[in-house]
C-alpha cells in the first residue's frame, strides 16, 4: 500500500514512508537529499528560506556550507560511520546524501522526531536512464545496455537507505519526481511560505534527448532494474509502465 497522509503539529502534511542535506530549525524541517531526483535544484530553492542557525551541508557544485560542523566527541556509531564513508577529515561534518539513521544520531531523537522530514524519489527505470547520461557524459559511446549490465553495486543509485532506518520509512513525506511542480506548491504551503518563494532552478546540465525512458529497455534490462531496486519499487508501487 502507498504511504497514508496524516497531519503533524506545525501544520505539516505528511505521508508515511535529496544532493545536500538541509536542517531548518526556523521552519522545523529536515530534507533528506537523494540522488538523480532533482535534489540539487530543490536544495538551491530551499537555501534562501533558511535562517542563520539552520544547517546546510556544503556541496562540490558551489553551495557553501552553513553550521555544518558538529561538536566532538560524538558516539562511536557516528565516528565509525563517518570514517567508513569519507576517510579524510578529522572533523565531524554534515555531508550531502546523509542517511536518516546517521542524521537521527547527530541531531538527537527529540529534533529528529519532532521535525517534518521529507525527501524525493523517482521511478527507478526513469532514474537509471538519467544516471546513464550523467555517468557516460565523457564516454558517450557506452550503450545503455552495457552501462546497466556492468554497473557495479557500489555505483548504483540506491536512495532507499537514505530515507529509511532498518527498512522502515523515516521520512514523513516523500515527494514524487514525476509530480514535482505540484509537490513544491504543497511544500511551500506546508512550511508557511508563498509558492513563488520556492523556484526550481536547473542546477545541472539537462540531457538533450527527450525520449521516453521505456524506449531504452528490453525485457532483460527491465528485469535487472526491477531486481536491483525492488525495495523502492515495492514501497512506492512503481511500475515500468
């Protein structure tokens, strides 16, 4: 079944169930940034709404961090996770695409449970085509079939673990990429601003072709994606058609 819609305090609409992380204490929300879902564009639209005490994780594409360094020492869980993921900085810092489980540890249970948490997801078959064009932009001779069949597990775009904790949905609302315009209008209303305050820029180059994603697949490729991303397909009832 699809996540149900409920009402939280602060007037937030939620439904059970991004590329920078944003934690807004001013508007009491946490944005889980997923991959290949217009996450960078969404965060660019949200940053102007953030107050001086809000947390914005820096990105490599020109978005400056804000309040994104954390006090130390932290628990062993957070240190171990951080070291395993980046293996570079001795400082604890919020990074893009943080998993909900780590965010909960870093901000604390009270803030995590009381803030409106949202993210965005995309049909995995469509998302894979977008990923293909992004990853092969410097080697355009690679066919879509070869890309899908040879893509190693560590390079998959698997957003499921970003917005879930132990398999359970941690986000209060999951926006659908396919209905992004309407979703942003609703989001503006939820966080108490005019729809015109959230304008969506195109943060990354868009691919030239306008072909339907289904035209890239044969039965074998379709089944590979179905097996690879069965968790989000099952949770949100995505279908190839």
